[in-house]
C-alpha cells in the first residue's frame, strides 16, 4: 500500500468513526426519550459510543484530529 493510499484509508476511517459517533448519540437520545435506558440495545449503543470516543481520542492525542472537529463527551 502506498503512502497516499494509506493516508486515504486513515481519512476514510476517521470519517466513518465520526459519522458512527454522531449516529450513536442520536440513537441513544431517542432511546432515553423512550425511557429505554436499561435495554440491551441502549447498552450496546453506549458501548459502541465509548469505543468511538476512544478511537477519536487516539486520533486527537496523535495530532490527527483538531479539538473542535468532533466533540467527545
């Protein structure tokens, strides 16, 4: 894999993680509104959100993502 192809793959991965993180936040909010915070689905989404947060924090720690690109809470 060339350097350009590798960079493009990292960029695609970052975009996918950011999109998944945003979608998970919306799904979790919807489940909260429905009072389903103890459901297996909610817990699975929460675990997935935490994984995305971790990956985004690694990107940030290595200077590959700006602080304001994706809010990690």
